[in-house]
C-alpha cells in the first residue's frame, strides 16, 4: 500500500534539506576552490529540488493536486560530468571532512533515489509520476557521480604508501 502523497512530499523535502545542509557545510569547510564550487553546486541543486517539492506540497494542500512540472524543471540540468571528478579528486583527502561528507551524501542520495523511484513506479497519477521520475533521474545522477568519486578517492589512498605509514 502506498503512502499518501503528502507524506511522500514531506519525506522528500526533508531529504532534500538534509542533502542541502550537508553539501553547504562541506562547501563552507572546503579550502580548495574547485571542491568548494562542487559542493556549492550540489547544495544549490538540492535547494532547487526542495523549492520544487515545497511548491507541490503547497499546491496539493490548497487544491488537492500537484503543480505543473514544466515551468519548474525547464532549463534545470545538473552540471555534474565525469571530467569534474578528476579536477576535484586530488584535493579531497581520503580521511578528511570532504571524503566523509561524500560518504554521508551517498546515503542521502540513495534514500532519495529509492523514495522517488518507488513513488514514480507506484503512482498512477501522471503529474506525480513525472515529478518523481524527474527527481529520481536527477538524484541518480548525483549518486552515480558520488559513487565514482568515492571509489576514485579510495583507490587513490589504497595506493598511497604515505597514508599507510604504520
């Protein structure tokens, strides 16, 4: 049995706000400009998702329907690409705060992908299906990028004899 859309929207807003808080803290903490810009971009994307979800929540609360998707999603694409990993990877210490933030972010992104994918699959309402497919695809992009970055950082430290000085 699926949860009511209001509960799904509340959970989604909470996940997006948690992601934004984590990414913003990592951006604020980062000393390297490229790493800071990377985390800030993710924080901004999560903020955008939160605002989209909040609009849907308000529209549903007021009118018992979701808002239209086109205006909210038009022109909003993630800036993540594979080349960015190689720009920021050398500046992230494997046992440092940024790497820990990436590990924590993986959990949030995974929860988001699962929630959005499940909701898109379970609903028969077209606007709801479109909203959660859009979010699932976007968060899946975040998740895929972060998994690759985390793997690269781990491999980098495994091959660093200075890290294993004991």
